[in-house]
């Protein structure tokens, strides 16, 4: 049985941790974290086990309350995919990331805020506590998630507007908004969001494309565009889905090393070691790219693999040889590794800029242009071009 003292002491501990981490200076957000009980929104969480399965920890069991008031993301919903595995469908994001985002978004009293990705309802609770029910709108594609969030929020006396809809369309009936915060990543920022933002309003969203590389971008609404910078610190969210069920698995792409084109590389194939150049290569890569491993060696997996939704594939040895080079084999319509190396060379040429030097301009036709330092500089990369790119 959780008593008020139990959780309030822990919530204050979380506030201290977040303050020490430098993400919680605003007294109004401190009050929200202290007042909105995260445990109400996370009655059960799941942890992936080394063998691939998931263990569940529910209210009342050992470690549950400590974990809920720790600064960590917690997976809160699972579903079976076509391959029979259970995959994460929703989570309560890491509190430090949530507070960093709310601060970056410069949310103020009187703002109307739309959240894409209600999930557990915890972020909507923080927003409703700070701004009042009438200013907060939150949508999720999971109807069951929205209903559970509504019940939890109501049990605490909050009643923001919630809806079970595809977040890419926003919530046009309730527009305009001053702020839009997305807690799922998008391959491209839907123009519908720009249309529902007041001029000067801000949207904060994780833009992630091929190979799931990208970052949070804070974009301002101008009459003819959305424009702004990436947040300096990299973060990642689960990808937006088109249905309430598990996302489709990529099937039918077979790698045939005997028919592939061979080369070698000095670069590490794991995309998180080079997220910026992978992102800059996006427009030249298959729209969906799945990373994995293949084969076993003494030192771990033998190959890192990429499979694209257009049938392209590549395999790169995880370990370099004595000359520091890794064997590469690629096939299909797009030379995935060749395109990545080109983007990497260009990124090298510009001095390997980090997220703090990159910005993004989104136009109504759906094109996304990443620029270096200033929007009007000649140096830019088209990440997606033209019509229909925004979904
Ligand atoms: C990281 S969780 C959100 C966490 C949430 N803000 C909280 O405080 O618990 C991401 C959420 O995005 C939702 N999502 C995925 N695709 C979506 C879509 N097309 N429209 C709206 N929500 C979507 C997922 O169902 C999931 O609940």
C-alpha cells in the first residue's frame, strides 16, 4: 500500500535529482513534479531481459515505487508483432528529458499546448497542473492508452482534453496552439502542425529518418515555414505509428553476400556512433532502414547489417582487421554504405559539426532542409524533398 508520505518523499527526491542535473530551475515545474504523482501513471512497467523477453513490475511489488521516482524511462505497454515478438508500444519518458523539453519549449501561463503521444498521461498531468485543464490537449493513436490516461488524470482532479487520433493530423478542432510537443519521433514534421500553430508558436519534435537517426528540433512558425535549431543534446523517442497495433516488421529483404558488391571501411557501422552523418545521408537512403546483427564471433556479433524497405541491404564487419579496416558487402538498388560514406566525408570536410551547429527549415510542400550555423548559408542538406514527404 503506497502512502502519501512514501511517494511525496520520493517525488521530492526526484525534484532534487533533476535540479542537480540542471534541468529543473523553474519553480513552477518543480511544483508540478512534486505535486503530480508519477506512480499513478505507471501502475506497471516492463524491463527487457537479456534473452529478449520482458519482465513486469507492478504496483506494490519490490522496487516498483523506487523505479517510478528514479530518473529513468519506463516501458508501460507492449504488443505482439507479426514475427511473434513483444515490442514496446508506449512508455513514460525519462523525467530529465521531459523537463529539458518543457524548458526548451518555453511553456508559459496562458499558452495552449498540444501534446502528440499521451502515453501514460504523466506529461499531460504536468502540463495541466502548470497551465490548467483548459489549456492542455493531448492525443495518442492508442485508444486504450488514452482511456487509461483519462481515468488516471481524473482520479487526481485533472481533465485536459484527450483524444484517440493519429497525431500527424494534430487536433484541428482545437487549434490554434501556442506550443506543440511531440513525444514520438516523426520521419518528417507534418505541415498540419504548422497550420495549427499560431505565428511565432513553437513545435518541439524528434525528427528521425532512415536508420532511426536524427534529433529533437525546436521550430518556430513563420508565415511560410517552420524553422529552428536542433537541441544540442541528442535524445530519442519511439517512432510514430500509423495504427493502434504493433508496427509492421520488415520482411522479404534477403542479404546475399555472394552477390554483393565488396569494399572496406574505417568507420564503425553502428549508427549511434555517427548519428549526424547518418541523418545527413537520409534523402539518399531507403525511407526505412532496419539495423541488426548477423553471425557470431569470439568478440560478439560478426556483422552489422542494414536492410532497407526498397530491398537494399549491406553488411559491415563489426571488428576491424589489423590495418583498421572492416569488410563491407552491399546489394540492392541503393548502395547504403556508399551513400553513408559520402555523407560522412562531407561532414568531415565541414569539421564534423554537432547538433548545436545544425538547424532545420520545413516548407509547406513537405521539404526538410538541414543547414549549418545559419538558415541562409549555402551549406545545407535536403533531408526530404517535395510533396507528400510530411507523413
Ligand atoms: C514515449 S510515449 C509518450 C509518453 C507520454 N508523453 C507520457 O508522458 O507518458 C510515445 C507515445 O506516442 C504514441 N504514438 C505513436 N504513434 C502515434 C500517433 N500516430 N499519434 C499519436 N500518438 C502516437 C504511442 O502510442 C506512445 O504512447
